[in-house]
């Protein structure tokens, strides 16, 4: 038995670093230099809601979307220069999606106790993400959300494994995705059932509800 353990240890030591480490944080941060202009340094999104928040999302879901950008199953012009095997090979996808999944964004600054270093406070501020309040009937939106979205995305939009979280996401971005689902430019398995009868007022009310969940 002892020689088996020694052999296993020797094989582990001899294995390439990439074979032992499932996640290379240094590589992920380097990749984020390319992603940051649109999605933010910490995946908090940007462009006033044009570019979605990625921080805290399921790594498997993020990887799946990148592959859909690569195959053009999901149309996204800004991603075309980046969504290819040369710019985002499998290892890079694994690293950056794991990195983003582990980022936890607060919704407000922590209380400052005593003297606080300015740089530390700046870094805390960079990790703040709160969706602006959207106009609409929040109570009606809550009911519609429960009927239309809650089963897959969770009662409070927290997501379910590969069903992405909606809470903490920009409402302008979410509305743009609904338009894409209805047009068929972004696939959704339940498009006909969920969105065919949804008018703009319905979507505005749902977004109003979604926008207060992270308060």
C-alpha cells in the first residue's frame, strides 16, 4: 500500500500545474483586462445597463453563453472579436468564469469605523453594485414575475444553477433580452409561452419589481 501512495504523490508532483489547478486566478485577472471596458473591473457591468453584470453568476452558465457567442447561436456583435478559440480558448473560459462566479458585490458601502484608509474605501466602492429603481407597479410586477419567471429563476430572482440570477442585473439589459427572445435572435426554450402576450406595461412592472430586490 505504501508504494501506491508514494507513486500517487510522485505523479501529482510531476503533473503540469494546469492539470492540478482547476482555476488560475492570475490568468483570469489578465483576461479581465480585456473584459473590463464593457463589463467592469469586477464584472459589475457598465454602459448604463447596456453591458450586463457578470459577477456572481454561475460559472457553467457563463461558459455556455461564451460558447453560444462563438457558434453565433447567440448574436452579439461586440463579442465577435473576442468569442473565438484563439482569444478565449477552453482554459481561459474556465479561469475567467470561475473568477467571475466567485466575486460577491455588495449593495452598499460598509459602515466606516474610525479612521479609514482612502484607498481601502475606494476599493470598497468599486465592489458596490445596486440596480437603479425602475418605474412601474412593483406589486403587480411581483405577481407577474412569479407567474412568468419565478419557477426557473427563483422566487426572488436568485437563479437556479444554470438558470441565471436576475436580481442585481440591469433592467435595461433584461428588457433588451426579452426583446431578443421575442424576435428570436436569442434562443429561449419557453419564448412562445412566456413572452407572446407580455406587453410593455407588463415588462415595466416586472422590471420595477426586479429593481428593488437588491435594496
